[in-house]
C-alpha cells in the first residue's frame, strides 16, 4: 500500500516533465523557425502555381503569342519550389540533430539518477536502446513531422481549392474517388501504430537480453552455452522480424490504395470533364490544368500517407522516452515521499540527541517485493571501531548496507546514519560521508587515477595516490602497468579480483569518510595481502566507523563489535568473545561452514 501511495505521488510530480517535441525543437529558435516556415510556404506556393502556369502557357501558345515569360515563370516555379523545400528540410534537420543530442544527454543523465530498483527493472540494454533505435525514430519524426507533413497537407488543400475554382463538379468527382482511399489509409495507420508499439518494445527487450548475455560472456563460454544463448536471442530477433513483417505488409498497402484512388478519379474526371467541355462549361486550358492538378495530387498524398505511417514509429519512441523520464530520480522520489508524509514523520535527526552511533536501525523492515528480507531489525554500529555483520548467505547483510547508503528506503522502522534520520539526509550529503567497498569491487572503465578519485572533490597529487596504493599493497603493481596511474582499466588491461579489492579499499582510504562500509568478498586472499588489508582496515577503524560484512573468521575475531543476522532478524550483537559464549547461532556460524576459512 505504502509503495503505491509513493509511486502515485511521484507520477503526478513528474507529469510536467513530458517530452514536448515541438516545444523542445523550437525553443529559443524563433528566427530559424520563421525562416523555415517561409521557405516551406514559398515551396508549397510554387508547387501550387506550377500547373496554373502551364495552363497559361498553353493558352498563350494557343493564341499564338510569345510564350517566353511563361516558360521562365514555369522554370522558376519548378526550381524555386525544389530549392526552398530542400533548404527548409536541411535547416529543420539541423534543429533535429540538436534536439537528439539533448535527448541523448538527458537519457543518460536521467538513467544515472534513477533509483537502483527502477534502473534494474528497466535494464541496461533497454536503456541503451533509447539512445540508439528510439533516438533515430524520433529524428525521423522530426524530419517528417513538422515540415514534410504540413507541406504535403497544405499542397493537397491548396490543390483542391484551385481545382474547385477551375471546376467544382470535377472537384466533387475527385474527392469522392479519393474518400474511400483516405478511409482505408486511416485504418492502416491505426494498425501500424499498434504494431510499432509491439516492435519497439521487443527491440528494447532484445537489446536488454543481448547486453545481459554479453555481461555473462565468461560463464557462457565456460559452459559452452554460446549456441543455446545465441538460439534464444535469435528466437527473440525472429519475433521482432515477424512483427516488422506485419508492419511492412500494412505499409505496402499505402501506395496502391492511393494510386487506385487516383486512377478512379482520373477515369471519372476524363469522362466527366469531356462531357463538361462538350457542354461548354470548361475550356481546354482549364481542363488540362485540372488534369495536371489531379496528377500532382498523388505525390503529396503519398507523401502524407507514408509520412503518417513513418510518424507512428517516432510517436511510439517518444512514448518510450516519456516513460523513462516519468520514472522519478532518487532525489525527486524522495521529495515526493517527504511531501506526502511530512506530517507523519516524528521530528528527529537532530545530531547529538542520542549517544553517538554511526548507524542505528530501529525495528527496520524491508523487502524487495512481497517477501521480507529484513524484519524488525535493531542494530547499532558504534561511531568508532570495526563492526562485523555476520549471518548465513541471503540473511540480508548486503541489503542492510544498501539501506545505510539510501539505495532503498525501509518499509518500516527507522534508519539513522551519523546521528540523522535517513529520510532527512540529502542523499548526496549522506553518500559523501560514506565510503563503500561493494562485494564485487566494481571499477569504472577508466584510468586507475579516476577510479581512485571517484567522488573525490579535490585533486590530490600523484604522490598521495601512490601512498594510498602502497598502504593496500598495490603500489608496485600499479607502477608496473604500462601507463601507471593513467592506465585504463576494464579494457585491454584489467585487474585480478584481489587487486580490485585492494584498489577499492585504497579508494575508500582516500575518501576520508567517517563511515566505511565494506562488503567483504568471500573469495580467498593470499595471507600476505589479507594481513595488509586487515592492517589498513584497523587503521581506518581507529578514528571512524568501519562496518564489514564478514565472511572470514579472522575478520570477526578482529572486530570490536559483532552483529548476528539470521533470516533478516538481528539475533544478537556484542563482542566476539561474549557472543561465542551466549549466542548459539553465532557459535554455530563460527564453527560451521559459512564463516570458516583456513586461517582459523
Ligand atoms: N536486487 C534484489 N532484488 C530482489 N531480491 C533481492 C535483491 N537483492 C537481494 N535480494 C534478496 O534479498 C535477500 C538478502 O540478500 P542479501 O544480498 O542482502 O544477502 P546477504 O546476507 O548479503 O547474502 P550473501 O552473504 O550471500 O552475500 C536474498 O534472499 C535475496 O534473494
């Protein structure tokens, strides 16, 4: 229930952030828009004038007068129309490129600012397809939408008006012949919109599965699963192709429908026009002009029809951008919940009102979905020293760290970090005070230097960076890299698991944060490096709080304070010795398989 309330409030707050393409496109570009509109109108006007000029030319020749000026006018109208149209399209396309640039940047920034769970639910591949496929579709939409379609529309309307002036009976015949065609096309366009929505959703899903497979490439190869995984991806690609085939069949109907309409109109007009000429209602020049206008009607109609069908993909992609931008960022989601529940919040978070603790959980409940992961968890991490969090795999240790970082909000109870309620911490300020070493020791695909300085505001000298690396025993190895601190990691050069862990710890050392969260990898470290890391952690713990998710006996033996988690509940907390004596769960963990290592 609580979740639904939150999300509802957020949706409303985000409503104003919808993508208004035309507005985005034209904002601050009034002059350019004016020039484009003038060019488009000039081009359309020239197109409309052409058959009239040809009619006049015929009349002049019929009378035996000099046709020179009318020939010049005809050529000028023809070239002028083409040139103005091309220039308008080119200018518009430049505006479109700028809009796409803005859209791509906004997509990337927004994706980075999403809540973790939303980002995971969207999936990296699906987010990436916004940058590629969806951006291309929107560009298409801009190229067609604001200029070609209105130009085609104006041309059709203008042509019809002139045809009406030439002979309204023939106009009625023409319109009747085309009406059926327009009705059929409307049906096709509706079907297309539905199909494209499905196509683009499937393309996003395909990209998502492909990216996920690439992320698991090592394991896919190790288990010789290239073919199986490839087959499954191929099946998905096949689904996309099937849907595209449906769309293609619908699209291929467009031109025949219009051509058919035109042919019916042509036959009717020739018969009707002949009869009207015989009865003296219409002259030869008028009849020829009418026929030329009728022939000229087909091009803008086909352009409009294919434009409208092309628009559909762009409109579907615009919806996909809307859906992404409607997802709240971490900050806006918190602002929305705070606004909705402020009255219910007991005023707290004043530093110094309680005994100083780095972290305090009071009756904290949390679950990723229906299933609770933490239940009524009460725990305290002292402001100084090494605190170890232990528990069986899946008992909620990493989740507890995530709550401290504010990656998620507790469903119930309260989390206090560094003397302030989690809900009252601006996330950036909170995270500036925490150094987090995650279990996989994630590194960015960037230089050693950038990896060390992630989130660091100053620019420490290389010597300081090397000192930090030496402290974790990684200095020599980094010096040996081809470009030292400037070596890019994650590409051709990568680090081993143990090296990553040491680099991540050096990053935490440099951060100088009053709270260090360390999700200890369960992998084995060689004893020299393990000792070194323990020394660094001890040094850190001397003047700040270090909370370690411990997988090694040596870590808990070393800790000043141990918290025991079991299936999301804190069963006990205290010193290693006291817990060994009084807490059977802890004694079981220590003597059992999970925490045991060779160092015991
Ligand atoms: N992103 C997630 N979405 C849904 N469920 C999750 C997610 N992360 C963890 N869980 C579930 O939450 C429970 C606790 O996971 P957590 O990672 O906190 O355990 P842990 O104690 O750190 O385990 P380990 O020692 O194996 O790392 C698990 O049952 C897991 O299935």
